C-alpha cells in the first residue's frame, strides 16, 4: 500500500510537471486536479470516522484505508498546488507537517495490514470449520489420562499389556490442525471456530500418534 501511494504521488508529480510546462492552460488543469483531490478529503475523513465509531460497516480495513487515503490526498493536493508555482517542496515551515502526515499514512498502512490479517484468520477458521474432513484424523495414545471431556472425542483405557506397556489411554475423534516447533495442535472432529477447543501436545516419547484419512 505504501509503494502504491508513493507510485501515485510520483506519477501525479510527473504529469503535473509536464502539464505546467505547456503553459497557462496546463497550470489551470493542474489547479483543477488539486481542487478535485481536496474535494475527496472531506468525504474520506467523514466516512473514516463513521467507520471508526461503527456507525457504518466498512470492515476491518475500512477506517485506516479511508483516513490514510484522506491524508494521501492532502499531501498530493499540496504537491500539485506547489508545482503550479514552481516553488520548492516541502517548504521550510511545512516539513514537520509533511513528516507527521507521512508517519500517519505509514501507521494507517500497518493498521490496515493488521485488519486484513485478522479478517483472513477469521475467514480461514470459518472455512476450516466447514471442511474439517480435509484435516487428517488422529488416533492418540498417551501414558497419562488427559481428561478430555469434549463432544465427539472418545476416551478409552487400553488393555493391560504387561510391564512393558507404556501407553494407557487412547483418544479418537481428534483431527490435526497444525504442527510446529515440536508441538501438535489437535482439535475435536466437531470443532467450531467460535467456541472450539484446541489441544496443544508436545511430540515426545509420551505420546503415540496414528494418522488416517477421514
């Protein structure tokens, strides 16, 4: 998003420079473009605040994109306005304001990225809940009882096989959610994204796992 904003500003500056060099008509065109950019600022800010206070539903990325877009329009409009006068930019008194504006634009970009990640995580969880059969089914044997009182998970004590038997309990009805850093994340077969349980299990000699389809 930052690169797209920088590309937009660079392209606008290039086009404004070419238009200004054509004479008074080009300057008037650039001036109209400047006012058009300014006209976009007010509705973007209003919509951004309405989305921020949840008056309207703009999604998790709506508020930062609207407010960041408004700030970008302000910077772009000022850039075009200064270009029509051939004055240097930024002016000495505007450097602090430009720095703050760019910092807020960067902040809005990270805010929007965080909102996108949050929304994607929720969508992935909902998709997983609707397609649990795509995750591998797990038969889990443990040396100690886990006391998993979860719907859909069956716990059974294994028959006594003598002194050499280490595993005492078997669990069925689990599915593998993920595996990372020597740990497995197991969920019940009727798991739901909003109220489901997750078992975080270290993969060591105290567990025995068998995977099977379906």
